[in-house]
C-alpha cells in the first residue's frame, strides 16, 4: 500500500509539472501585434467647393427648314456626322426655279427694248417741244411712258433677283458648323417653305452649362468675381468619376427676385471631352478663399452611429479613438475641419481590421497627393480628380 501511494504521488506531480510546461509554452507562443499602415497627418491649403446640377446646352442650335417649297431631289449628308458651315445638305428639284428665271430673263429683254423705245421718244418729244412742233401735253405723256418703262424694268429685275435667290435656296446648306441629326424629311418628299422640318444641327466646339447660385452663397463667396477673372469650374458627367475643367464666362446682370438666385454659365471644350448637349451633369465652382486643413485618406475614416472618427497611434503604438469633423472630399482624400493636428499618426486603412486599444506594429507609409488638387488654379485646362461631396 505504501508503494501504491508513492506511485500515485509521482503521477500527480508529473501531471502538475506537465500542465505548467504547457501554460508556459502557450504564453511564449502568443502572436505579435498586427502590422498596419500608418501615416503622419499633413496640412494642406484647400478650397471650398459648391456643387450645382445642370443640363448641358449647345451654344448654337438650328432647326433647319427650307426657305422655298419643292421636292427633295437629294440628301447630301450622313446622319449623325459633323458638318461644316456652308456644306450642302439637301437639294430640291431646281427645274421650276430655273424655269422662272428663264421667263423673267425673257421679260427683262422685252422690258429693256420697251425702255429704249420710250427713252428715244421722250428725247424726241423734248426737242420737238422746244421747236413748238408738238404740244406740251404730248411731250409729258411720252415722259410718263418712259418712267413707266423704267419702273417695269426695275420690277422685272427685282423678280429675277428673287427667282435667282429661290434657285439658290433650293440647295439647302448648313448655316453653322456642328453635328447634324437624322433627316426628318428624306428624298422624294415635298417640303413647304418655312414649315417642313428637315433636321437639326447643334454646334459642337464648345458647350454651355447654366446653373443658378443662391444669393447668399454668391454674396459670401463670389461677390468680387467677374467674367474677366475666368474662374475655373469643374464638370462631372453622370456615371463618371473624372472631372472636366472649364471656366465661368457669363454672369447675369440681376438676381431673380422670384427665386433669389443668380444665373451664371460655364463653358467647356466639347470636342476634347466629347460632351453632348442635353446631358445631365454636376458643376462645381471653388470659393475664392482657401483654408489650411488636415488631409487624410477617405478610407481612414470610420463611422460610429452619428460620429466620424479615425484611429490614431500613441507613443506606445496603441490605437486610440479620435472624433473628427469632416470637411470636403478631394478624390481619395478628405479634409478634416477639427480633431487632428499636423504630425498625428493615423491608421491609413481605418477600422476595417483593428479597433481602439489594440497594440499594433506600425508600417510607416507616405500619403501621395500628386494626382489630387486641393486648390484649383485659374484657367485650369486639365482634368483633376476631386469631389465636392460631403
């Protein structure tokens, strides 16, 4: 029995020692702190942006109608192509117009002959009156006949000129350069002067964006702006992230008392950016004053109910919760109005895999601002990545 007790004690001691060894091994095998990207906060001068919705408009739009009536003989363009000013588009049957010209030219020859005869008789009458060979009444009659012949010739010449214009108008040309739509009336159709719609043409070198700025915003941010300043404006099309740069080229002369807004217009290069009239777009115009704010990546910002926060790293490499007030967004970055200072270290990728109170191993990275413009230069002509979304 004594031997059995000693054996049990030895087994118990071995189990205790084994348990201690396993505990010490587990403590020695704890994983190291998670490595995350960390960047130092930088301050940048930023510009406040005001965004408005608009529909793009062509500076020139022509609803083409014929100036004479006739039958379309030929359609001389491809629908949807770009046409130049003066380019032939439709050709009406010219024969009726040419026949009218021929008739009037024959009448003009006859009128010129009658005029010549009347002029000769009037000159003879003047000589005979001086010799008392004819009466003054007869001489005045011949003079009246001469004036009538002159008027008849002038009338025929005017009708001939009009007929020649009709012949010219039977060849319908583009009044402006631009992109042409489909043909509403095609070959073989009879068209009426000033009534039948042939097609439409819109200019496509430049494009306008009209938008209304409320009086308070204009007075606070743009009171000293004039068209001569060529203020830069950014345009973002529906479904596209990149923006197109243009400039302010029109400011209306009064504020609309019914809406309390001022109508302004920006102009953009339609050819370079393939902008279409009628497109829905957002335009953003930058305030004249700039402010210095902390800039962080948009992905570094977390949401906690109604609050926005970032994770900062303290001197012990432990993540800390920091409330921030957001400014405007500029591409992949966000301005911070309050909550951060220059030199603060933040978790670049935000709270996706980590949280406050966690120790981490920092991997220092730099924030690349090269492709992001926080303050837009005047008359900027290259697209930049920015957004005025809050």
